[in-house]
C-alpha cells in the first residue's frame, strides 16, 4: 500500500479554520476542528456475501480529500458510513470527532451532502429548495431563507433563484445541490460525482466552487469522482479504495513521486541514433508522443544521456525526471494484486 | 453575475433540536398543497357545509330563545322537528346539535376523501420519482420524522377542512345561543368533531402514505385510493342491501317493508352482528363518528316523540351503524398497522441513497 507520511495534506499549510483560540475566530467560533476529518478502525460491512468494506482502517486529515475507486470498491458504502446511515458489522470510527455508530444525527448536522442523483422535485423555486434544505437541518424559516439567498449568490445562481428548478441546466442543478449542501455552513461537504454529465464550462464552475470552498472558505471536502483530473484539480489528498480495502492514501503531490532513474527527454532532431546509442549503454528508451521516456540502469547517472547526445550530435531541448500522474498512481494501486 | 462575486460567509446561527424537525416537512407540504388550485377549490367547497352548519346552529339559537325573528318559520320547524322539540327546545338542544354535526361530518368525510385524493398520492411517490429521499435522509432526520412530516400534511389539510370549520361553527352557535349552559350541553359535540377529524386524518393519512410509497406513479395511487374509498363502500352497500332484500322477502313485508317500523326494528337488531358494513372504509369511519357523537341516542330520542307515520324514516337513518364500534375501530387499527408496515418496508433510506 502506498501510504505516505503526511502533514495533514497541506505541505505545512495550516487549514484556515483550525482556530485554537476562539476569540480570534470571529465568525468561525463553531468550527473547532478535530485533528482528523474521519477515521475508520477495522470497519467491516457486508451485504450478504459481498464485503463492501473489508477490515478497513484509515485516518484521513482535514482538507480537500479525493475518494477514488472503481465501481464496487466501497466508496458509496464509505459515504453512507460517514453519514451514519448504515450500521457496520464490525469496527468503529469517527467523523469530525463523533462516533458514527452513536451520533449519526449530530454528524449529519455538521455534514453537507450533495448526492449524485438529481434529487430535485419540480415546481419549486431554487431559493425555496435551498431554504427547505436549511430548514430540514434545523434552521428557522427566516434564517434558512436569508442564508439560501446568500449561498445562491455564492454559487452563481443569484439571478436564477426564482426560477423553477426543472428549468435549470445540468450545471445549474449541480450548483443548486451544492448550495443546499452548504446552506447550514457544514464543517464537511461530501460531493458525490459532482461533475457527471456536465459540459466543460459547467464542470469548471463546479470545480472552481469546490476548490474555493475547500481552500479559501475553510470547509472540508470529500470529493468522490471517477474523473481523476477533477480530483486532482480540487483535492490535496486522495484515498483509493478497491474491493472494500484501502489501496492507497496520501497527499497527491507525494503520491505523484518523481522517478530517479527515469526521464522524459525531447530532442531537436531525429531520435533513432540517440536511442540506439542509449541501448548500447543499457538504457531503455520508449517514445511517448513528442517525448522519449528513458530508463537508465541503476548503476548509471543521468550524465549518460548527455554523453549519448554528444556522441550522436543531437540537441536535448527538454529533460525532466519522470513524474507519476494521478492516473498512474490510481492504476498502480488498483491493479496491484 | 460571475461566481464568487458575493463570496461566502460563515453562518453561526442556532439550529433547532430534533424534536420538531418533522414540522419543516409538514409546513412545506401544506404550503405546496395550498398552491394547487384543485386543493384550494376542494377546501373552499368543504367550507360550504360549515356555512350551512353555522347557519343552522344560529337558527337553532333563535329557536331556543323563541325569537320573533323566526316566528314565521315556526309551522315549518314544527313539521320538520316535531312540536315537542320546538315547544321545549332546551331539552333537545344536545340532540339537535349532535344531529347537525352528524350531517356536517358526513359531508366533511366526503370532502376529506377528496382532499386526500388530491394531496396524498404525491407525498412520498414524488420523492421516489425524483430520487429526493437523499435530500431528507442525508440530513439530521430519522425516518419517523419524515413520516410524521408527511402525515402532518394530511392532518393539516383535514384540519383546515373539518376541525377548523367545526370549531368556528360551534363558536358561532354558542354566540347565537346567549346561554352559558349550552357549553355544558354541547362541549361533547365539539370534542367529538375534533377527535373524529383526527381519526380521519391519521387513518387516511397513514393509508395514503403507505399507498404513496409503493409506486412512483401518483396516478396509480389515486386509483388505489378511489378503490379503497368507493369500491369498498359500494361492495359493502350491495352486500348489505342483498341481505336486507332477502330478509324483506322472507318476512313477506312487500315493498312497504322499508317503511315498516317492525321490519326496520328487526333490521337494526340484525345489523348488530352483521359484518358486511365492515368492508366499507368510510363506513367504518362513520361508525366511529356515530360512537363519538352518540348519533343513535339522538335519533332514539327524536324517535320517541315522533308521530307514528314518521318513525320509519327515523329508524331508516339508524341503519348501517349498528355493529359494535370496536369492530370498526379494529378494522381501522389493522389498516393503520398494515400501512405502518408497508412504510417500514418500502421507504428504506439506504436503498435510495446512491
């Protein structure tokens, strides 16, 4: 498992809501954050013969968290467990410092959830829908309505607030769901596949909002998505699940580690002779688009690349150590037996 | 307006506890229902019997006071109510109020069924159709809060159609009586009307919620509700009528048997052990109403002073509500239990959360 030592996923940056002295936290006084966003200890959940969560143990720091995994990996079960919607067969855990086996309603009060489904009933104005979501959490009618106007402005639906929700586009519906998830100012927002079926412009808007919430507004985010670039655009930290087990977790920048013996090279001229020369030196070179990915043996240094270029009289225009993409991290984690 | 222009402000207001969370669902449900014109129309129409009741109670107040305003109506009233009633109205006050409310509640039962038909089918069905259950269950709501909230919509609407008008009519009747003893004589009538309204609301509410939870298509639910309301009533009526006709033939009463005091008296005795009336859903509700109001006692009292030629019609009004009231209460309780079980098994918060 590619578990990485981390510092909360912020590279030394303190999340903006970790106020220890409440007197300094004007407007944030209800946000006394626990050290971890959630933690599972040997959690097992089965549906018949299927183990949706299999002795899952993990601790996830506060911040923007990406939840990755193929279909049937246990993502949905994990979200249900986080929301305190299902009893687990074994194990224990906490969300925002609250035991998810005993304090389900308290957890759901402090968590905002935007499900993948549309879940918007018709003949309701956008502002009514969001205010209703606030009332269901326990806000008074007046507070909920005022807050609904504020969050609709924030998500960019200010001018569409009095339109019926059935007239909204897919992107607007996603933003409306996001608005109803944050109307009560939760400590954690769970977004389940928020960019599914959206056009690029709408997708960017939702990603921008999610990123802004997590990085500038002090709201923790759990972002479940199949679209890796989306996760990478929003999150600092990922959890990869597979068959109910934890396959990998860590800060994205650290998971995408550099490879010391593998380099991406771009030449000015034809690379055939350069490749042959490298092969004689024991290096393996494979074309990757415009680049050449060169793996050098452990006993050689990158200096051999310059030597081969000098020998074949070719000019190296680009030379960088290979860095894993999130996709590679994901595939490596999922395909590992 | 571009995104982020308004920024995001944290909110540090007060969140209410869990106890009254269902009220948010009820409030919104009632508001939504009242935005629909069929509901508004049905409500307005349901207030017509209340206006009539108010008028009749006010008239009765004038009768009690032997007011000159209705002197010209006295012959008509004597023909309709009987001389002893008009001559000594105070003695029959509770019975007349009971029978006035009985007729009012019979109409309101019909309007309640209509209102449930218009409001009820969408209550849960719409949430299933639009996958809106996660909106509720991902928030600090239990399933019981959700069901209570939805049930509250039916209670609220039936309250507007039955309980509120009953109370207003009662107060108007009191005001026209100008006699404080009327409170002592008639408070049971108002109490019975309110309790009966709640019985209808909870029974019909649970039933329509259960129906609403078994299909995403509200038209099917409307049809099922019509079936429960009309078909059970019709079947019950036909079965009772067939049995009565058979006894009429066996007793050689001929066509005039329906007005024969002897035949009707034996019919009333026979119905005390007849199960056929239990088939009708509204028949069971009416039996509870009879029990709460004590309608049969009021009819009996009028029967005792009625001229012989009108006694048959009075006995006729006592048919269909003679079986033990607890049989009907049992049927309604079983239906409520079945409805609760249906809700328990059909609305699973987890299954719907994708």
